[in-house]
């Protein structure tokens, strides 16, 4: 975020210089603006890549959690071993 603020400040100062300066100042300001825009592009690409990696890690963690929950739910829904005979006996009386 500090880089974005610094680059925005640089662009604002360049615009002020263009408004007040001559042709040389304008050329310098334009060059500075191009460099700042290139730096912004690189910073945005890096931030996007970092977000992609973070999202992939979060998705992987969610998949592991879902698998663990499915396993826990399956185990929780199984009848206890002692109740199996009663469940079978009750099923035969229907």
C-alpha cells in the first residue's frame, strides 16, 4: 500500500510539473509517469499472483477440511456395534 501511495504522489507531482514547466519538464514528467505506470503494473501483477496462491492454498485447506468432515460424519452416522443386533431384530419385525 505504501508503494501505491508513493507512486500516486509521484504521478501527482509530475502532473503539477507538467502544468508549470516547459517542454523539457513535460518530457521528464512523461518519462516519470511511464516508469511509475510500469512499476504499478509490476506491483499489480505480483499482488494478483500472491492472491492466486493464497486462494489456491485456501481451497486446498477447505478440501482437506471437507474430507475430514465427511469422514467424521460417516463415522458418526454408523450405528454402534451393540445396537446392530437390535436394529436387525427390529427390521425383521416390520
